[in-house]
C-alpha cells in the first residue's frame, strides 16, 4: 500500500512541470486612441519582457515592443484592422484580432 502511495506521489511531483503554464493575454481599447494589453501565465508568472507585435492583415509588422515590468503594453491604435501578437515562446503565441478588442 505504501508503495502505491509513494509511486502516486512521485508521479504527481514529476508531472507538475509537464503541466507547464498557459499564456494569457487580453487587450482593451482605452477610448483615447490607444490600446492596452495585459499578459501573464496561468501559473501567475509575469509577462515582463514578452515580445509584442502589431501586424496588419498581410502580416506586415506595424508596431513592435515588449511587455513592461507590470506585464502590460500600450500602443497607439492603428487606423486599419490589425492583430496583436503576444509571443511568449515556443507554442506560446496568442493572436488577438482588432475586431475583438472592446472598450
């Protein structure tokens, strides 16, 4: 019985890192011709320094920057449709269409 409990505990401990962390990013319109995006990870990790790109419909980069030390990024609203690309590393990319950003 103790072997089963120990094995279960070991499997659980070694499985935790595999669960990893999921990137989170949300953007909102400030109502003053700027957009603010806030990011992070599901495990509470900071998004400070995470690359942010604002791209047009053809994928051309319009604006590039990084999340601040407070895990946010504010930029001037482009005049045409765009996508916000939160680039948090391998398999951790979130794209948000400008039509999905609300005040």
